[in-house]
C-alpha cells in the first residue's frame, strides 16, 4: 500500500532524512495549509503522522513565519501528553513534519458521533490537557488554539495536544497583543486588546469542557460582532435538559471567569486550586504524564477513527499526489548564505522559485531528526552563527555610513570583554567562495535596492530638515526687521506729533474774532472795488430819495439795508453752512491728533469732545452777540481775519441748510489801512 521510489539496498538511511526514508500510507486528515498522512519509517518500521504543507499555498496565505515558528517550538517540546516532533525536512514543493501518530482520532470526531460525552470522559481529558498546558506555560509557550479538533486520542485513549501553528513564546515583561485563534474559543483578554499571557488557554479549556458536556458552546451569536459581545458580557448558563453535576458547573465557571486572578489554572496557585477542585479530586496526577492512569474510554482499533473521505480525495481529486521528488537545487546549510561572493555559475536555474519567502523557508526550516541530537545541535549552532553574522554585517554597514572604518581581516578587534584576532564575519570571509545561485543573486539585488531606498529616504529627510531650518531662520530675520521698522516709525510719528493740533486751541487762547458775516461782506466788496472790479449786488437798488428843499439834487442812498434783505440772508446761510461743515470736519478728525503726554505739551490741552463743544458754544454765543450789535447799530471792533491772510472769517451754524457746501475759494481780503492790529492795543 505504500509508495517506494527506490530499492531498499540503494537507500542510505544514515544520510540526511527526506521523503524517501518513509513509505507513504493512507491519508487521515486535512488542514488549512496541508494534509496529514500515515507513513512508516523504512528503517525503524515505526508509524508516524506526516504533515506536509504546500509551499505555494503557504506563501499565498502568508503563513511562512507561522510554519517556521511551529517547527522551532516543536523542537523544544518533549512531553508525553503532547504530539511531539520526530522529523522535519523539505523538498522543492512541500515542508514535512513527521509527528507522533494518534490512531484514536480527535475529540471532535468522537463528539460528533456521541453528541455529548459523559462526565468521566471529560474529567480525564480535562486533567491531561491541563497537565500539557502547565508544561507549555512553564516554557513560556501559549497555545492560543485549544479546541476539540486539536486534542487527539492515542490508541490507548490518552489525550494529546497538537497543532502549534499559531502558538507563540512570550515574555513576562512584554504581554502579547495580537488577535489569534478561533473566535468561539478566544478569551476576552484577546478581544479587549489590552495584552494577555497564558491565561487565555485556561479560558479555552473551559469552553471545550462546556461543549463536551452540553453539546454546544457557551457563547453563541449570529455574527462575529454578536459573538464577541457575548464572550465579553454574557453570563454562563446551562440548559435545563443537561445532566451536568454541580461540581462540573462550578469547575467550568471557575475556568470561564473574566477575572484573571480568580481563574482556575492561571499561575502556580491557580493550578493548585484546579488540582484540588472537587470535580477532579479522584484524578491521580502523578500518573498522568507517564500515561499510567487508566483512561475511561479506549477507541476501537478495528474501526477508522477519522473521516475516510480524506483518503478518497487524495486518490480521486488530487492532481499532484504526494511522491518522492529529488530536489532541483543542491542542499545548502544556513551558514553558506552568510557571506558569499558575486561569482555566478554557468548552470541555468529556474527563477520563478526564488522568492524571498521560499528563500526564508530554505534557510530557516531546518532538518530535524530525533535520533540524531548531535546533528540537530550542530544545525542550530550554525543557524545562530548565521544570525549573529548578519547582525554583525548590519553593524559594520552602519559604521561605514558613520565614517567608522571596520577592522580588516588580519587586524585584531578589541571589545569591552577582551581582544579577538578575527570576528566571525572575517572568518566567513576567509572561507572558499561558494558559487551564487539565481536566488542568491536576486536576494542580494533586493538587499541592495532596500539599502539604496533607505539611503535615499535618509537623504530626503536631511534635506527637509535643512529646508525647514532655513525657513525658520528667514522667518526670524523678517521678524527682527519688522520690529526695527516699527521702532523707527514710532519715533517718526512721535516727532510729527510735537506740534499743537488745531483742537488744542481753547477759547481762552484764541484772539477775539468778529463773527459778524456782514462786516466780511463789506470788506469783500471794498477789496473788489480797490482791485477795479464790480462787487455783486446785495439787493435791488433802492428808490431815490429827493430832498424837500428845492434846488438840491437827490441824494442816492447807497448803504445797504439791515439784514432783513432776502439776498443777504441767502449769502449768510451759505456762509453759516460752510462754517458748520468746517467745524464737523475738524471735530471728526480729533482722534487722529491724539498725543502722548510729554514735558513739551503739558501746557497744551488735549483735544477732547468737551473742548470742541466749548469752542463751538463760545463761537455761537459770539456770533449771536455780533448780530444783535449790528441790528442795534453799535460799532463793530476790528477782527483778525481782516488783516491776517491765514485766518478765515468765522461763520455761525445754520439750521436751515441740510446739505454741506464747499468752503469759499476766494482769497481773503487785504489788511484794511484804517485798522490796527489788536495786539497793538
């Protein structure tokens, strides 16, 4: 029934293990990454479960690191209640793991056949799985995928833990944060994403015990979100139809408590409380690991304890059935890839199989043979040396970038712990150069591209930092220039504000001005007559008055009548309106003549609204007095505007006009000859 590729006489069983050392028997299982097949070693005639993983499928599902991690963890494990690793090897298409064969099938297979299991079965399986979990946790390994599918029964009925595909090694100082495992058996610590340790395996054991006793899981939901909420918040309930003892319910609730400190099995204290629980008090714990305890159920060896459809699929549906194939590429140890020259051999190779993932599997999925522990240790030492050489190469490369010259081959290297003649990298460089394959060349090119990308990114980052620094310096210089300009403008503004604003002149400092507009009109007319012009008429010519005495000519009265004349009142209104416009313009610009107090202007009053109102009221009162004086015929004293060319005649405000008129554009009249300056009096 087996498949043999070569004759027994020509087969060297002492060479490195490969598929030709085994006889292929029937298929017994199928997983996410590969299949499981029963094989028999041709030398020892022992049966093993050969788990083979397709490399292409593994790369597509991005599970290369998981497979390598599983192989590395299984090499460290040697427990009687765990499916241990016996051989590991590979060819161009598959990765192989030869494990202990468990012909009793998995717990899922028996649960589907029975519906529910008796408490005696579940007690024994829970005790053996607990012992296996304790062994893993002592080595700081958490399984993270405990479920009935991953608990296998031997031909004698003992439970064994298997499938370490997502198992991981943890450190007490750094909790795990990745979400991994089957959602229905996942602990609440994983869903909360706050960090977790080995406590999640004990939660999964509680879910398994509940499912074996009741026939369904304790937490259910139609969607993944609903299932997560149930795991985080729903209480533990048992169906009324279930025949589960009170001790079993208390044991399951102790495993499914969300308080990690009170959960059974967590830590040494938690495991002692689990061993002393009343539901497991009859278990002989000292006999479990050696498998001397009597199992309550022994699988039927005459029946197949697995799904027979797996074998039919292998025979009928598999396009590329498993068979012994000779590797196209020569086998190389891990150390041969540490430092190699750029010499290429003339043989042609297939470039489609030289991806980085395949190269990782070729380098890190090491061959393992449990019958040859010395060779296993040698391979591991070479792998560690290879990793250390890679770290040294990276360190030397960083020193070259910083300008530090690494030591030559013949020079000595001094470190804090002592002096060494040569480093490991120098020793490797002294070895004969190994011809590079196409995969090596592609890997070196990929590393060179990564190096150039990192250097370009570093250069771009330095340029951006330099540009940002220059912008900051330019901005600081602009701020300093702006501050200097503001100081200069402040000094100039202060210098221009030393003169006294017009609104600072109060009524007490102003000379007496005659605001009578009639006198201004007379002076204008006199100015026009002296210049040889004709003044505009103020009123229609008055009738000639004839004297009563005979013989005398009529005396024409050329003097204007009082201010009751209509034309004169129009001109007065225009002058009043112009004066009102000037006053408003001056008062609106008072805010622009504000001056800070200084010794030079302390004697000058600042312009305020009250000052303007005083001047306006004083001028209005003066105008009213002059108008009354003109009506009564009293003489008008000389005004400053009559002899000062820079002074305009004051015009009173007018309430009749609504729109402002522009000020008069005529030049002021000359100084009258018959009047003297008021300062001379």
